[in-house]
C-alpha cells in the first residue's frame, strides 16, 4: 500500500492588526474526530494559531523492558576441616 505524502497546510490569511488568531471550535474538533473515525487515518495533528489538536486512534504501544538476567546465588565456600590431632 502506497503512503501519501503529508499535505502542507496553507498559510492562514493575515489577521487584522491587534486581533488574536482564532483557535478551534467544538465543531472543528468534531469534524476532525469524524474524519479519523471514517477513514484509515490513525494520527492527525492540526495547528491553528496558538492552538494544536492531536488525535490518535488505536492502542498506544507501551515500551516493555526485557527481564533482567540475574545470576544464580553462589554459596560461600565451607571452611576447611581442622587437621586431626596426633595420636
């Protein structure tokens, strides 16, 4: 399956002097969620002004550490037996 190159976002029209750039409305977010639900898109990130919306679909993959290998415990050497007494 071929992958599509990401589309570049067109620059927004310059805002009026002194006006803050508009962010996302609830309708905008609902449309993005609908887009993700109705397509095979699994990740979408969109920036508008100072706001950013990131939507991911699917189970997040957790990193699992490999079990640590610990060597088996070693018993301390037994003390040498005392020499027998001369008879």
